[in-house]
């Protein structure tokens, strides 16, 4: 064949190189295979985009370099064994090369109708039809349909021969189907392919990964009924539309949808694999080594870690977890050796679990790191006898310390018979021992704190507060270990003994006593709070000791309750345990009142915590503690 007399068809927008070769051959009256041989190379070399074949076809077809480059971008060029560059994006080969070749029969029919010669000279195969994630022709709103099926690439890409076989079906409209409504996904994908146009969150993400993730997510949404699908709609196109509607809005929308899918798999044995179905399987297996999928894999991984109690070292998407993020009631019970029923009460009291959570034990989850110390404590908690033994105290001494809030059990759940943390008791003994002077066994000028309370009525809590404030000297009696060996001088306690809690003639309550009544055990902090003028009080000389001290009237107490509150008063108002209250305050970011950074103890502004504790009294009564 003389190259000087060659006829040259005009390239069609988005036409593939293989299609142009076949049309160039058909225009000159020969098959694609014969044409290639006549031009000095085989059809197989043209299909493989051999450099010599590309240059010859470009020359013979009169294709400028930029036109040829654009044609190749719509064809797809290999960049490794299983990768192809398509429209400046990297895809796996199977996303573009399939034995089943699809096309738009309307485009092919209109190509033929606009040409005076043989239809196969004009019918052009478009490159976007190759991409398996494309399912419709935007120009005609026609679904892409199978045109032929050929396993051998030399048969598959001998496009002129294949079109000749279906020419009659194309021209007679027999291959055409009902038109469909275009979805935002169809328009978005077409824009990305045409000129990388993308106004969604997906801009900058791999098109290969984005389209696959959209399809997989949408399929799971349809499977679990999150998105309704009309019976007449194509499942693939519906999945693409549903998935795109979520993914285009970015990570928050994706996480919300994944959380909805996870919630539907709320059974006792349901796993992430069951909740996310093929989406999980593909990310875990087929796409595990695909870097392009990492942004999507990271989102799914985050939702899984926020939902399921996976242990440290457990594999997730091919990587071992460095630490546990969540515990479930079941995993925590196994780890602590406590029954799930009993542990559930404990965790509810501490605020880790919600009171009316009716999910299975494996789905009742909480922050593992935040409550690690609590779980670590549970196996070490002891009963009252062990606590007394650890700190060297009698039953009555431990009871008095508890009543005055000096020592508190870790839990008040009646079913838990071992509520005490021995470190609390031994730390108290160590603290007081560090301040103690040596006292002989025979020195009867000293007495135990418990006996001093019984003799004078001064509470053990007040004695310990005075010791901490260096207003009362503490001793350690020789021959008696632990808390029972701690003693105070009788005359010093007598001087501390105040008149009745309220001075009948003036209606005054010692400010330190009021502070203790609302749970502020460190009297120095509360007195500093009063001295700074944050709540009203007055300084009065104690008629027995002659010492000037702050006192509070009923009006002063009412003013404090109106503006401030403490965990002790909240326990009275709400009828809830202080640990539950503290957990709710912490979760809402509410901290104690700290003007200018000054620590006055567990005092909160009442207005600050109303949003966290909606049942809080709006007009607290002065009848609250004391």
C-alpha cells in the first residue's frame, strides 16, 4: 500500500489509539491486522503501544504530537506490570482492560450516520468507556452496554472486525436501552476524566481509589438499607450515587455513615468485617498494599478503633495495634477477673458506662487509657478488715475517717465487698508519721485521735486538718504501729474545742466547719477563698480561745450556695455518687473555680455546670449542707 495515497480519518474526541488504528485501516479498505503488517509492524505491537508503531501511526494518520498524546491518555499506557496511566492518573490494569468491551450504541450509530462511507470507518470507541467505574454516556444518558467479548487481545482490539459483526444491531437501534437520569456521581467522574475538574473533597485524591471506595461504600449502604434503592434502578449506578453523596462531603460525613453501618452490626459477635462487608475485605486484602487507598483506609481504621475494643497487638489492615484504645465490658471483665455484672455497676458509677446502656457486653465500650488506672485498681481493692490491717487502724477509727471524708471507699456499690484502696490508708499514715514527734508509751498527756474525738467532740477530720495546717502537733507513740499509734496532746485539743457549732447568741458558724461540711477538707484553701472576698464571711473572736476566726451567718451560707457548689452539695442535690458527677463534669470540660490560677479546692461556679447537670437547682436552698 502506498503511504502517499493513504486516506486519513479525523480523530474523535476521547477516541482510543486502537480505535483510530482500526478506522485508519478501514478508511483505506483493509483490516487492521493487514494494515499494520503493510506498515511494517504487527497489530499486536500496535495494541501494546510499541514506540515504533506509535510513531508510524502518528505519521500515517497525520496526528500532531499533542493530539497523539491526548489519544494515548484516553487509551491508557502501561507503567509496570499491573499499572496503567490513564488521564494522568494511575489505575490497576484490570480497571481499564476487560475481555468484555462496553460502549454507547447511540454514539456509534450517530458516528455512522454522520459519515458517507462504511460505518466502521466512522464508529469510534471512546476511552472513558473502558473504565469500569464509568457506567453511562453523559451525552445521551444511555447506559454503557457490552458490545463484544474477546479474551485474546488481538481479537478484542481488532475493533473494525468486531464492529462489523454488530453493525446491524447498532444501526437498527436494537442495542439501545432506555435512557437514565444522570447522577452527581456521573457528572463528577466525567469532569475528572475530561480536565481533572473537581470541586469536592475528593480533589487531590487518587481517582482509582476514590471511585473504588465510593462504589464499595455505596454497596454496603444499599445492603444494610441505609440508602433506599428503587427496584428498577441498576444496583451499580445506585451504589455509586449513594457512595458519592457521602464521600464528596469529606471525612466527617464518611465517618458518620461508617458509624451508622457499625451500629447496625450491634450483635454480641459482630465484627468490623461483618459490619463493613466487602468494603472491609477489599481494604484488608486487595488494596492493602495500595498507597492511594491509605486516606480512605485511615478513616475506616479510625471508626473501627472508636467502635470495637481491639486489643494491643491485634492486626488491623495488616498492621498490629500499638495499644488498646477501647475496652468493652466483656474485655475489661476478662482482664480484671471481675464478673461483667459487677464490673458494669462499678464502671457505671465511675461514669465510664451509661446507666441505661442495653447493648451487648462486647459493645458497651469506654476509653481504655482514661480508665486504665481504675481497672488496674479493681483487683487490688480490699475489704474493711484488710484496710484496717494495712493502715494499723481499728474498725471505729476507719469508720470515723470515712465519715469525715478523710478516707473514702473507691465505690459505694453494696455488692462490692472490697471497696477500699490500701494506698489511701497507708499514704495518710505516712503523711501524719512524717509530721509526728516521738512520744513514750507511758506519757498520758497524749491520746489517740479517735479517743480525742470521743472525749471532746472535736471530729477526727478537724484534728487532721489542724495537723496539716500546723495548728496541732501530732505524735507517734512508741510500741504502737500504724494509725492507732498516732496521738495528739490533750491540752492542745482542748484549746481547739470550740463552743457549739453555732454561737447561739450570734447565729454564727465557724467558716472552717462550713467548708468541711461542703467537702472542702483543706481548711487553709477555704479560708484563703474567704480572705480573697469571693463569698461573704466575717471575722469574730472566739469567746473561748480568744482567737480571731472567720464565721458565716445563714445569709453568708445562702450567698455561697447561690453562686457556688461542690461535689458534696451536688451529691445531696442530685442524689448521685460523686464519682459519677466528677465524670460528667470532666467530660464536659468543666473545671473547679480557679480565679487568677489560684487553687481553692473543689469549688465550682454554679452557672458553669448547669449545662452538664441540667437537674441542678436554679435556686438552691440555704438548707443544703451544713
